[in-house]
């Protein structure tokens, strides 16, 4: 018996868990070594004292009540059950402990045996786990990207708020259901096979890789998404974590960039096409108009002259149509530029009057120009485009008026400091235009009606170009008309006003002297090299320049032009740009490498390339100036005069 007691005491004292025995009144009867370590008390400190001393509030005040209630009612709240409570050490600190209480009979009385285990480390671990889970939950809940976790069967376990926004489903609608519901065909049918194939073969098609797929919302609509899938092992087995990003905006932006690049490429192609067409169409047109002009300079019968003039007028009509189409195409391709510079508006009006007054008179029409620009001698703008607009309106007025008058009127619309708005009106007594077709006139390829087109001709491009040019210049265009009562087309355009003293434009006397010098040029024989590959244009240049008294040497291509410029000193080279073997720009560069005086010869580009910006390109290449085809020989001699003066 004594041996058993010794053995029992040894077991109690060596137990890892604390063991306390109390009597029915709560007085401590046994307090083992483990309890000493747990509470910091020695057995002498606690034996005979109520076990309440080892408890903090509220357990301390409740303890005796538990025992009394159990003895009185038999209802167990701790005894025989166990629970998690707090213990209090000698130093007043507390710790969590797991308490199991049993009941036993000893020496004819009842005792209670408490087994105590310090669970501080476990609690710390649980708290750390809870904190980690809370952080993870916060990350998942606040993530901008959608996050879905599915099990090995594809069933949704976690579905964050970002997914709600992406797919439109609430978490309760997807939890436990197969993730296929968030996919359209064909992804829906293929999903399970991806997982099964991966689990069977280890071959990854999405897992650990990611790809761009399509998601399907609750309303059935779809959207592009970037899906990254990872794999993890948890207590519940293998899970797959999907990170989802809506890339709709990115795709839209990429498509916009792609569209812009395609548009840019299309514009480049269009510009190249325009340059080619300008050359290919203007070159034969130069031959037609030039050779017809030469023919008209020879003795002809009346019928022959009628035929030749008909050819010339037809060629001029074709040239006008060609210019309109090229202008319109350049505007649409974004290649059309305005070149603002100081100019005299009176010169523009005088030039138009000089040309169209005689044409109007030939039809029996009176032609008036009313100029209300007193005090305005110079403006800043693009006079070429202003002239183009007004000439188009005047030519239409002359064309559609069989009797009566055509009037061009200019007046101030408004003035604001150095800014001025001018109103140009072209009024006629012609056929007039019905109100229901007036709005169509400024559209491309539109005319009043088919009968008008058959009777008067035209492409329906002129007014469309006028409208676009007017808008590019910051102005407005419109008309007032009625059938049988004539028409008034008007244009308002803003300009900067230049002070007379600061205007560097030529005076009338200067222009007359310049024109006289141009005429004098015809009496001065020049030794001219013409680089031109087209035989008709060669004949035209030889005839026109030869008639003016100049000596002409021909070169059929750029290589031949360089060689002849090396062998002989010329007064001037007229250089075509597009030629076989070596083009005009390359030939100019080679000539400029020759020693003087061969390399210093004035070079003028005479080319069918009539695109805006070409002149600057030719100047940069080493040429002195440029004239476009079909060649206006009066303009050519003026350019030659300017170039030769610069070289003196």
C-alpha cells in the first residue's frame, strides 16, 4: 500500500501537466511540481488555501458557486467536462489554460482533481493564424484583381468582391458550384479536361502559366480577361488559385493604337499613291497641253484651229478635274497644308478680274469687281487658297449664267485690332438653285441635278473643296439662291492685318520691272540642260525654249544629266524629278559634288510632283526652285529670272 502511494506521488510529481486536488470546500490538498512551474507558488504557499487564489476575476468569485450548485443540483458546468479558463500566477500575471476536472472519493469524502495544461503557445499560434487569416482575407477582399480558389473538382471555394464586380454574381451564387459557370464556350467545355489532364499527366496548359481568355458575366455578356492560375496544397487537399484581370480597356487601347497605325499606314500609302498619280497624270497632260499650244502657234486652217482649241480646252478641263481630285485626296489624307504669308488682297482680286472679265465678256456677260478694302494693303494668309476658292466660285457663276452679270464683291465683315474678317461674295443672274438641293452642293460629287450635270458638266468637287479649304482657313461658306433669280455665294475668312511699313511685298512698279526682266530673259540666249525622260515633254521643252532663243541640250535620265554637267558648263539645268536609272534628286546631289563652276549651276525642278512640301524637299536636296507640270512657261521664265538673279 505504501509502495503504491509512493508510485502515485512519483507519477503526480513528474507529470507534465499540472495536477491539483481540492476538497469539497475548495481547499487545496495537492499541488504538484508542474503546478509550481505554472503558477510560481510552492506547495507550502497554497496547501490549505482555497483554489480561488489561482484564478483571476471573474473565475475567482464564481468558483464557490459552481461547487455549491453542483452539490445541490448535480448540474455539471466544469466537473467531468473541462473547459478553457485563465490562471493567475503568483506575480499576478495570467495565462490561458485548459482545465479538466474530475471527481473522486477519498477517505469517505469527495475530492476534485484538476488537470491543468498551459496553452499559451497554442493560443499564440491560433492568434497568429487568425491574424494571418485576417490579413489574407483583407488582401483577398480588397484586391483590385478578381481572385477565385477552386478545389480539385473545379468547385468554387473563395470568390472575392472584385469577382463580384467582374462577373455580377454574389458569392452565395457561385460558392460550391463549378467554375465553368463563369466561362463561355468553348472554355466551359474544355475546363474540366484541363484539370483532369494536368492531374493525370502533369502537362500544364494554364496552371502556372496564365493566358488571355474570355469570361462570361451573369447577364451573359463576355469580356476579355488575363487569367493567371497557381496551385497549392492545403489541409483539404489540392486547390487552384486564379487571379483575374479585366483587360477590356487595354484591348480597346491596343485596338485604337492598331487602328491609328493602320490609318497612318493607309495615309502614307494614299500619299504615295497621290504622288505617283500626280506624276503619271500630269506628265502626259503636260505633253497634251504643251504640244497643243505649239500647234496653235503654227499657221492653221479655221477648222484645224477649232479642233486644236477643242483639244486644249478639253485638256484644261481634265487638268482642273485632276487638280480637284488631288486637292481633295490630299485634304482627306491630312497632307494638305496652308502656307500663310503677307500678300496684297488687291492683287488677288485684280488677277481674278483680269482672267474672268474677258471670259465673261465673251459670253455677253458684264463682270464687276467691287472692292471695299480701303486702307488694307497687306494681309497674312494663304493667297493661293483664297484665289482657288474665289476662282472656283467665279467660274461657276460664269458657267451657269447665260445672260446678265457676274459680280465679285469684297467688304469688311468685322475688325478686331490687328484681326480682320472679310466677306467675299460672288453674285450672278444665272439659273439659280432650288432650296431643297442647296445643302447638297458642298458635298463631294454632288450637283443640283443630273440635267445640270449633263448641260454644264463638272465633277461636283469644286464646292466641296471650297468648303474644306474655307474651314481649314477658319472661315465659313454659304449661299443664297432661288430658281430663275440667280445666286450669291459668300465666304467669310479671318486674316491678320500687316502694317504698310512692315509689308515687304513687291510694289506695282517692282512687279512691272520684274515682268519686264522676265520678258528681257527671252532675248538673252541661255545654254540650258533639260533632264527629261518623256519624249513628248522633250519636244515641248526644245520647241518652247528654242523659240525663246535658248540653246537646249537633252539628257534622258539622271545618269546622263550628271555626265553632261561634268563635260560642259551650263547656264541652267531644268531637272525632272522622276526618271529611270537615277532620279532628279540623286542627280542634283551628284552634280553638287562637281567642282565649280560645274557644281554651282542653277538647277530648277520641273516635275509632275505637285504635292505640298515638295518645293522644300527639292530645295533641301540642292535645287534652287521648282515649277510644276503642266508647265506654264511664263511662270517658268519668272522662276528662272529669280534663280539667275540669286546666282549673280
